[in-house]
């Protein structure tokens, strides 16, 4: 049997996407729909910034250069602006219509602290950013909350890393509550106005845990968090990639009660997305045969499994604003679009 035949035997035909186009020669590690669903934002390799693609025409309509490269980007809820965080420390808003910068959020006392994560609240009034000191999370950093209509920083808290693990932040829809997952393991919810801790969400096991992300569910009462846990052998050596365990945790925010935890043994989980219109959670699951899986997060029921072409290892995922389409970014530089059942 030829190598090609053996490859096809071990990797049966994948599902067929609605459309596929190439946006980069490198991994599409992040992507975001504009609120009207017309455009897709992805990292742009040549300018080290971001590129905006018209989804219907499959054409790049605009490039926003970002000296030093970009770590995160997010559309404003009205779709007029896209906020971009650079590796050099700036957080800048650009007009989607013409690509011109219109506002910059400055933290002169945090030189050397690069913003690694950006989120806005659905109301559009506030933006949260994580700034870490250099590349190593254990150096520490801060989470900042900005009032966008005045461009003022309204609060700041220290955050802690652990090794090279990332720190993640999210805002409630009204911008009144901030949730932070850092290297210490717990997820801490704070009241933005007072800065007080209002709840602490503890995962069932801390050993080997690395947060992938946290997000408030659309109901505003539920917190969903994804982590990768790396078990250790008795001699403390790491397992290989097959030893990774992806975990999905769902909490009640008010009581702090853990409702569900379910595992994805032998899977890495680099990205996830929540639908704003359905009780759906999409998770990228990487192993020898990668898939994207959709769950009803309220019941922890698996709804749909998308078998991604094996040569297009998935790296990122995002629901369209209407919840009917799923965009998947791949390590090959392609983006595929899938119909949600």
C-alpha cells in the first residue's frame, strides 16, 4: 500500500465547508467577525498588523499596519471601529471604513508592559486589557478597564502569571463586572466600580492547569472557561502532546457553583467561541485527527462535530453574529466557513 493510500485510510474524508479561502501563509491564530457579519479580521503577516477581508467577495479590502506586531484585536459593538493592541504597548482604535486611527489609549507608566488581550463589553462603553511585563507571564502585570467615551482608565489591578501561561480577561455585557483568570488558577470576578471581589470560581483541579480563555455566557449569569491540563508522570516528566487534557468548566456566577466539567482526553484546545443567539459553544480540538465540536453549554450535550481536513489543522474559531456560520482559522493560513446545524 502506498503512503498516500495509507494516509487516506487513516484519515477518512472530511466534512465539506461552505467556502474556503487563503488569508495568509502562516497560522491564522486569531480571527473575528465584524458585528454585521460582512468582514473578517485576521493577523496580517507582511504589515505585522491586521487585515480585513470581505467574506462574500473573498477579497482583502484593507490592511492596518501595526509596528512591532499585534497581540489582540476586537471590533467595537457598533462595528465602526476595530481596537488593536500592539506588541510595543499601544492600544489604538481604527475606523473600519478607511483604516485611519482615531483614538489611542496611553499608559505612560507601564512602558514595557505589552497588552496581550483585549475585550469590550456588549454595551460598547468599556474596554478591558491585560498588560504583562515582557513575554514571561510570571513577571506579573495588570488588567486595565477603560471608559471609552472619555478614553480614561477607570481601574487597574495587578495580575499574576505562572511560568509562560497566559492571563485572560472578560467583561459582562453591561461592563459592570470583570472576570480574570491568571496563573494562580482561580477565576476572580470583580465589581468594576468598586474593585471589590464579588466571587471566586475555583476549578476542580489546579495541577498542570493553563487557561485558554474565559467568557460570560449571553445570559450574563453563567461563566464558561476552557483550560488545558498537562498531567505529570511519577518522575515529573511531561507527557507528550497525547497527554494533554482539554477541560470545559461552567459556573453559576452568583453562587460560584460549578455546574459542569467535561474533559477532552488527549486533545489540545487552542480556541473557543460562544454563539450570541444559541446555547452553543464551539471548541477547536487538536490531536492526531482534529475536529471542531459544538456543545449546548447549558446541558453539556454534544450537538455537532465538524471533521476538518487533516491538512488544515484548526487553530482558531469564531461564530458569525447571527450564529448560523462558524469560521475556522487553520495552521495552513486558510479560513473555512461551516454551516451550524
